C-alpha cells in the first residue's frame, strides 16, 4: 500500500494564527480558555476559547477585499491560504479538498440567514474562493470529523483518487452548541480538567486548521516526515450520547489502526487522547486504553489549551501531535491534577522530552463514533 | 398530590416520547430508570429541564436527579415541596 | 491494481409517500400529513417493536426505517458492515427546533433530547445500535446525491477490507420534504456496482 504523509499544516486558533505561535503557547502551557462575557453567546459568563475578532478581521483584510464571508469561512480560508503560501508548489486546483465540520455556519441560523447555514454553501464559498473545478467534500461526523477526514484523505490517496489532499476543518464556539452542552449539564464552570478527579465537563473552543496530505514527499529540504501508517473508525453500537461503558468502539478502532500500522501497543510512544473532561468520556477512554494495553504510554489531552473545537479538534490535535512527534517533545495535559479515571493511565504532568517514533491519536463523539490514527516518523 | 402524579405521567409520556405507554401503565412506585420504564441518561437530562421549565426548580447538582427521579411518587413529593411555579 | 467487481445487493427508497425495496412497493401511505406521521405509519406497517424509535428525530427515523426495510428479508449483515450516508441538509430540520428553543431569553429551555440530534451522523449511531454494526462510519454532506463519492468510497472500504459490506446512500430531510435511498454493497448479487447504476437506481 502506498505511503501517505502529513506534509504541512496551518492553524488559526485562540493560541495563534500560525503553527509556530501555537506550538510556542503550548510549550509555555498557555491556555486559550478564558472567562467570556458575551451575551450574544450566553447570558452568563462562561469559560471558552474564542478567536479574537479584531485579529481575525485584520488577518482577513490582509488576504482579501471581500467582506461577505462569514467568520468561519474567514477562519478556514485563512488556514488554507497560509498552508498554500508556505507551499507555492502546491496547486490546490489539482488537490482533493475535504472539509471537516460539525455545524459549519450555524451562527447564521440565528440571523435567519438559513441558506448560509447549509454546509454545502460553506463548501461553495471555498470552491469559489479558489475557483476549484469540483466542490470540496464535506465530512460531518460529530467530534471525530477532523480525524476521520485525515483517514479518508489517506484512503483516497491510496485508492488513487488523488495524489494530494487538503483537509480543512473548522467550527465556531456558538450559542447553538454551548446552549446544547449546557442542557447536557456538560459544561465546566472553570477551564476543563481532562482526566482529573474534579473534572466536571467540557470547555468549548473554536479553531480552523488545514493540512496537506500527500502520497509523495516534495520537500527535499527536510530529513524526517510523518506518515499516517494506520487508521480506523468504529461505532460503539451502544448509545447515541453516552460513552460506552466498555470503551468498545474506541478499543476496536485502536486495534484496527494498530493492525494496519503493523505495530503493537508497546510500540506506541505517546497518545494524544480526545479527553473532553466530561466524567463519562474520560472514564471510557481510560477503559479503552487499558483494554488496549496502553496504560503505561504517556497520554495527554489538548482540550485544556483549546477547549473542545468539535469538527476541528481531531485535525488540530493531529497537527500538534505531528509536530511534537518530530520534535520529540510533549506538553503537559493542562488542567490535570489528580487522576480521576478507573485505570492508571499515564497522564503527562509536565512538559517533557520523549524519543518518539509512533504516536496514537484518538477521538470519540456523539453517535457512538470513534477514530484512531497511528502516526510514524520516518527518515527520508 | 394525585393530580400532580397524573400530570407528571402525562408529561413524561409526552416529553420523553413514550408512545407505546399509557398513563395506566405507570404505577406511582415503579422505578423510572433501569428495569422500570427503561429511561436513559438523555431522559434524565430531559427531566431536569422539565423540573425547571414547568415547576421552577433548578437543581444545584444534576446528580441530585438520581434520587428525585426514582419514581413518580418520589418526584411528585419533591415537586410539591420545592416548586416555585 | 486488481479491480474487483462489487454488487448492489439490494436497495431501498422512501420517497413520494412510498417505501420501495428492490423495485417492489413495500408500503404506500394514502394520507396527507407530516413526515413524522408517515414514518410512524411505516413503523407500524413493518411490524417493528423498538420503543427507541419514537425518541428519534425524523431524520433518524427515515434512515432507521430504510435500513429496516432493506434488511427485513436479507441475510443479516455482520458487525463489520460500514455505514456511509450522505445528504444535503445535514441535521437542519432538528437544528431549527433547537434554535427556536433558545431564541427567547425569557423562555430559554434547550432540550437535551433535541440537541443530541443536531448532528447528521446520529443516524449512523441509531442504525449501528439497532443492528450492532461496529464498523466504519462516515457521514458526507453534498449539494446533491453524489453517486461517484458513494461508489468510490464504498469500493475503497471493500478493497482494503475495512468493511465486509457497505450500506450507503442518501437520507435527506428539509422542511417536511424527504428523500431517502439506501443500498447494500457487497460481493453478492447480480447488479454490478457502478456510479451510473447507482445513480440510475437513485433516480427511479
């Protein structure tokens, strides 16, 4: 089977508008989650990771004169454009383009701008901006969308549909989703604390990210790249919102991804978990990791830095995992204090250096869906 | 109290979409969760909304729901003592 | 690369008040009414006993019923069956209900039982729970039925043994208008899977 690489990427998030800025903030253990007082999102103040409007507007104005794009479209187009600017040899009109999002321009529903709330309208906006021959393909699979999109990109490249795929993911911190998670009693009154004893729920965030997945390596000035060597999704077949008590789907997706990568649990050097900080989700992940023989592998969740960025999260977190894999460095699982799950997983308490070759990225979401990706560092 | 219990049964059937169940199928002392009506975690969250919306009762801790939603009888007694509307 | 032929083993549509499986009409709804009433009538006519059905939103009911109709006389697909569904309107029918519940600050009661359905892939979850499918899941959104995407992606899942069978198709609901087409793709049957064939069956 053809090798597939994550060649390059870009991030637009509360922790920065470039990958470097994001990595530096992570290294400093800076969180993007702050107390937000914005009654257009929620009556009372709440903790969340919002992108600074002024910074976004300024960045957008530097890119385009067209003001009619929505906030999310601007975020996603900026992420894509930064990726393209860094890689002038990449011709987007010859690439497959995948969009991962859960709710797209859902903020437009409130404005009675219903047409704009359709996800294919978001795809059209991106198509028109880049004058693409075909409309991008949209994947909307709850909180695993971003990771699943990488898996699908890999499959499409291996099946010969494309040589290069750009995956762009994004979601907003909107009143729509926040109110829903409040009704689920799932929003943390303080910045979220994944895997901790005193965790009480999620913090929401927003971000866009883009990545270039390719069947070949074109950068000749680098010595190491990250290959996607295994991936799988699986359904719990148990409950549409409650995480499985046995971690079934996550366990299955990890097994299948490891099988495809032809590695065993002990070959994994680090796990970038989903870790939303709801009591049941984190417990489920600890069960699945334990069942998979991954208890002793260092693990963190980046939700303490970004909050839960929904359809962007697994893409954003895979990009960070890729850079940490290349740098042989991982950051602490921000918000973690005392272990609060049933199985003794090795949550990373302090930034540290780890010699890494294989990294496991996982995500789980509503609908009982789970995805696992195995990344491998290879020398070229 | 009997009126409130009947009202609760009707509301629960309506709100939780228990279409195959009649008011007469629910005994005041039947457990609502587990083997009883077979309600699940989303139903429990929905009942928390029902308490607030219809009776003005806002739970401080959603975990309190577990004891309150034991049966129609227990739920009605709790509402009787705590309702603000 | 070796190219294996896969088959469209069986297919089902729910449109224009009818449920049709492999060109045979399974149910015709004579009354005018809401899609919700229509789905309930299909549920009754298929003789299903599954109380969770009533809790689903209408999009999930449609996907659930099409799968029930498709599988009622078929050999039960194993748990490595992949689900690859698509539509245009995502979960907007339910999104609008959730949005209404938060429109007024004085009467602000979002419902968890509504919110959980504001994702299109919940239909994959409901079908997986019913049939214990623990395989690959993907929900795509496109402007219209995309036979090429569904054909290519189903083929790829079977080629790479990521799935034993695939149930793929289109489940759309918007403002009381619905359009459902599902197909089982496997190695069994007589109709060879091609983009043209899938498109033709969708349009009949």
